[in-house]
C-alpha cells in the first residue's frame, strides 16, 4: 500500500513497456505518465520549486509564473496548489484545452500569447510576456525551465539512476528534446556511469534545438523555436529528427495495441525504431522515455478531422497501420 498526503509524493518510477511485439525492435519504453500531473514534468517542477525555496527566492505569498506548452504548467499548478503559492501559466494556442482546464481547476491562471515574435516565434513571445510580468510585480517568480539547472538535475537524480538500476546492460537511451532537461540530466548521468551508453536525442522536424530551419510544429512537448540554454551537445551521441506525420502514425500504432501515449512518445518511438533499424538494433539493450500518456491528446492526435486537416487524408491509411502491426 502507498499512502501519501501531498500529490508530489507519488510517481511510478519503474514501469516499462516491452515494445518488441508492436514495433519489431527490442525497445523498452519507460512510462513517466503515472503520477498526479500525468507527466515527467512533475520531477522537474518539484526539483526547481524545492531549490527556489532553499535559495529563498520562493516565499509564501509568491506567484509562480512559467512559460509552458502544458505539462510543466500542469505540474506547477499541482505543486502551487499543494504548497499555497499562486500560479500563472503563459502558453500559446497549441496548449491543449484539457491542460488549460486542469491548471484552472487547481486555481491557476492561464495567459495565451497569440502573436509570435520575429526572432523567437511563439516561444519568444511567451518568454517576453513572462519577463514583462516579473518586471511589473515582484511577487512573480519565474523558475525558467529553459535555463534552470535544477530541471536537468531532477533527471540526473531520479530518471537516469532508475533506468540504470533496471538495465545494467543498457547500450542506448532515446530521449526526446524539449527544454532538454530530461536529455541533459540522463546524458550527464550516463557519461559518468561505469558503462558506455549511447544517448540519442530525438527532436521534431521544424525544431531549431539542434540547428536547422524552423518549421510548423503542432504537437506540443518536443522541439523549440529558440535553442534551449540547457543544451550541451557534447553530451549527445546522436540525433534523430522525426516528421510529425510519423509521430502521429507511431501514436496510432501503439494505440491499436491498447497503449494510449502522448505525442512526444510517438516521436521518440518513431525515432528510436528508425535508429535501431539502421544500427542492427537486435543486438543492443535499448530504452526510450515516454514523457506522458495520451488522454490529453484525444482532441488532436487521436481525432480524425484534426489529423486530416494538418497532415492530409492519407496520414493514417488503414493498410499502412495494418501492415505495420503485421510486420511486427
Ligand atoms: C509531453 C512532453 N514530452 C517531452 C517533453 C520534453 O522534456 P524536456 O523539457 O525535459 O526536454 C515535454 C516537456 O514539457 C513534454 O511535456
């Protein structure tokens, strides 16, 4: 029995899905969506809040303010509600409705930024809005997930050692890159580990995180329009870029087997399968990280009209999904 009195105290750290029968590659998917925030972001949020309290930056009466496409905002709204802080999330139209409703149910406020800046796109506009709020009122505290070292430290302390404990023979780890907190925390940990592990970053096409041209991205979580300050590419062994249409197909392929995951999981799985097929993946022990679950995406990734409007009528050709499953 597990008994808790604050929502941050529960997180399923040890759940993996063996994807071999679904994707045809030996790949273990670490599920990070089983906590009260429904995502891996609870770890980064808890670590950043705890550090800000220790440093005296965050005190009673403060209002946490953060730019988030949804999941960090949800996690911070829970922590703020539990600890008695205010919370304001600055986001854009890609933040799904259920995440907004969730934050508001926790007593948080949500500001939606509509106009991208010329240099930084919507993310740049969100950050400019946060900075303006903080400049206007000293009760606002911005933890800044894009530059806060406690974001990656959360994964250095928890996610990576948990994987190392269960997979002592780990060869390759696939991590999606948003703020790159998960990526940098895991990569730093495994660089110091006794065994060489290849850390493969997975990003979406249209993201500028690892260079390249900015492009349309509709699926929240992974990818940026401003390079994240936390990223140190010297820790990253390889990079896979995934088209959103492939993300969508991977999500539906998993759903057809009863696993409803979020968009970034589809991206990471798609990238991992592609990488493993190029590197004779049957010989390696491989783990990928699934940041959240799929319920928040029922009106987007799992909704036919939304999909067809953005990615075309054939994005989920039934023959293709059937063939995928059959080839596993
Ligand atoms: C669903 C989802 N996937 C992936 C990520 C990326 O994680 P990180 O910011 O640690 O790179 C996020 C971050 O918000 C997310 O919400």
